[in-house]
């Protein structure tokens, strides 16, 4: 960290905000990206005052066409070298697929999959060419199973995990110092739970703190690990152990049950 620049998407709250605080505390500069300019400016003010680092605020809705390319070009035009790419932005939504707003689900795919993929595609060649750079892709333990009542979210995270694991192996063969790490948190106490309504389910009865999840993920990224699983509560931990040995129908029923609203 010191004097290294981290680009963090979804930095206005939750894990993104915690990643920014951790990196700044180590003397690293930041590019923070999100839609809410006021939240980003407040974060910039706090981090620059406390840690004497440079924080560049870029307000961007990454679901919009060409927004990722514009973000990349804006950073390049300022001659800023990105050392760490933390693809954190994303959202979920609970409910039966046939009753959900298709446009919201398509935006979820654009943000959770397309934006992450394009950012990785733009920055990874730079990292490989200069033999330096680290990527942290924020996935979820949800990626290991189908998610009835959150079908799109679980499916997007399955993509993130599979994609990230694969390019981790690819960059190992480049013989460079570039690494790709996947963060797989369990239910975490962030705005995600409230926005997605997951905070109304038993799955979110015992959540991890964003501070711990972000620290575990950041540390794993620095070490160049393949993955980091953290913040897994008892109910989910038991299900995860059963998944490889259980009939698919059993897993589906258990996930469906955990994601129903509490009465």
C-alpha cells in the first residue's frame, strides 16, 4: 500500500467504504466510484484529513452504456496508475422471478457481471504488461448454489466466482506478479441486506461485520490468494458442508426456506 492506488467500485457504503478506509490507513491513494456523489465526497474528506492520502472521486452509474470505458479513459487521461482493482459494486433483490421487474434484474446483470468483467478486461492487460497489479473480485458464498427467491443474484455471483477462479489460473501462467483473488462473504451487515430485503430473512439473523469481511478480503488480495471465504454463519456453514453430498432438490428447498420472509 503506501503510494499505491486502489480503484474501488461501490465505495460509498458497506464493504466498498471499508476497503477504502483500510487502504487509506496503509498510506495508499484511492479512486472511489459510486453513484452517490455526496457520500463519496464525505469519504474523501474524512480519509484525506485522517491519513493524508489522495482520494479521487468519480461519480458513475456503471449500468449505463459505455460508463465503464468512460471511467477507464478518465483515469488514463489523468495519468494515474491503478495498482489494485477492487470490483465491489453490486446489488441483489429477493422475490419470485416471474413477479420481479425485468429491468431491475437486467441492471443487476449489467452491474454484477458486465461492469466487473469489463473493468477486469481493461485493467488486467495493464497489470500484466507492467508485471504488477492485484484484483479483488467480490463474489459471495451464494455463488456455490442455485438461489430460489434470488435467482438472478445467485447466478451473477456464480459467474463472478467461476470467471475469477479461471483468470487467477491464467495469470499464474504469465509468470508475472499479477494476482486475482475472489472474496466470498456470507451474510454481511451492509446496505445490501436492507436494499434487497434480505434483512427480513433468517439467513440474515447473524451477520458478519463489514469491517471484518473487508479486512479478510483485503489481506487475501495482498497475499495473492485464490479465494477468501469469510463471515459465514452457523446455518449457512452447515448447508455449505452438505451441498456436495446432497440431492439438488434438498439444497433448493433449504435455500428457498432460508430466503423466505420471517413471519
